[in-house]
C-alpha cells in the first residue's frame, strides 16, 4: 500500500490513453491516473464526469483493471445513455474527469491455495478481471463464470489472469454454454471456497440462492442507481440485514456507494 494519501473523492482530469469498442455497445477505456491506480482495490468504482453541462451527475463505473506499473485505470462500459455516449466519443489524448476509487470493494480471502468462483453478468464481468489478478497474486485459483446476452468480452483477459473461464450466452453457439450462469454452475458442478458476483440483481439473487443451498455465502457487488456516488445524498440507499452486538438481526438503511457496493449475499434483502 502506498503511503501517499489520496483525499477521499478527489477528482482529476485524466488523459484518455485508449477508448475502443470490444463488443457490440461495449467500450474498454484506459486512462492515466497513477495515484488512483496505486490505491485502487478490486470491487471499487470511480465516478466518471460527463463534460456536458446538462449531465450534472457523475456516472459510476467499476474499476476493471488498475496497473500500478503503468499508472493506469481501465473501465469497461456499456453505452446506454447520454453520459456513456459522451464517453464513447473520447479520443486518445483527450481528458476525462475521474474520481479517486470509491466505495468498499471485495474482501480478500485470508488463506492461500483456496478456490474462488467469480461470477459476472454482462458489464458486471468488468470488476472480475481486477479481482482475478489480485487473487492470483495470493495464489488463489479462480474459476470465472461469465454470462452475456450476446457477444462475450474479457474472456481472454481473464484467461491471461490465470482464471479458468466458462462463458454462457443467450444465443446458441458451439463455443459457449447456452443458459444462465447458475444453470451453468449447476450442470458443471462448480463450487469453491469463496464466491464473488457482479451483475444484474436477478442474477445476483439466483447466485445467492445457489451458494446458500451449499451452506455458503457470496460477496455481491450491487450496481444501484446513484446520485453523488460518495455518500453525500441518499440516492443509493437500500435495506441491509445486520446483526447487533447481541447477535439480533436488524434491518439498516445503508448507502451502496459508501457502505458498499460490495455486501454479503446474506445481508441483502432480495425480494
Ligand atoms: C457501483 C456501480 C458500478 C458500475 N459499473 C459499471 C461498469 O463497470 N460498466 C458499466 O457499463 N456500467 C456500470 N454501472 C452502471 C453505469 O453507472 C450506468 O450505466 C451509467 O451511469 C449510465 O449513464 P448514462 O448517462 O449513459 O445513461 P442514463 O441516461 O443515466 O441511463 C440510461 C439507461 O441505463 C439505466 N441505468 C443507469 N444507471 C444504471 C444502474 N446503475 N444500474 C442499472 N441501470 C442503470 C437507466 O435506467 C436507463 O435505462 C455501474 C453502476 C454502479 C452504481
Ligand atoms: S449516491 Fe449519494 S449517497 Fe450514495
């Protein structure tokens, strides 16, 4: 860990180094942000700020990769609206306002030699790459189960990070499993010592159901709609199940941007 202290929610004008389409409507963007790359943890996100005045709110995007050596952060985003449309037009050499890494990321397993299962749905696969790289450094073996409606992405990068990768899609293909990530995990009897998931909420709920039946839990990254992204509004509040000091269960209102976005599946109120 660096001894340089980054003020919480500091924002820099980062140089865009590349911003390329990697699948239909999906862009991979790398920016120069050496201090943030040093501090970033898997499961954290950055606020990306559109330049257009009418787009007031920042857009939260997960850190897909952070390389200390090159001082870069990489994001993978779907073009879904005005903000991401604006980002998709950025050329190398232009700048983008990027916040310091935000939120609480994935908790790393303490032991080594364990088996981890990483489950990503669509752009929820993005944070799994940074996570797989960090787990590999800890000698933890990763199986990544990634699900896409159509064209998969990040499979090669996950393999290069040492993960065994199983890809599912909604379209029949000889190369991929046809069905949901949970169907795939059931049929292939995929299990591990620890589980991490990011993707659409119904997928996260199904993954929690899968691991719960095995008496296990899963760290889930929730991608709620957000306002400020750093705890100053209540745009992202959700109910979280917690135990008090006497072990009694209680429901607390928690800010996904600050207290999360990663929670245990058993803490989330799914229905
Ligand atoms: C912690 C976190 C991490 C995220 N990481 C990524 C990522 O790595 N890659 C990525 O592509 N996206 C990610 N998102 C979602 C991303 O923030 C939104 O897609 C983006 O803000 C949309 O901005 P826009 O201006 O293009 O679209 P808008 O005009 O704001 O919205 C366009 C459409 O997208 C939907 N939408 C917007 N935000 C969300 C959201 N949070 N969840 C579900 N639907 C949404 C809207 O309902 C609307 O239908 C993340 C969100 C959070 C909260
Ligand atoms: S988005 Fe403002 S408090 Fe979470």
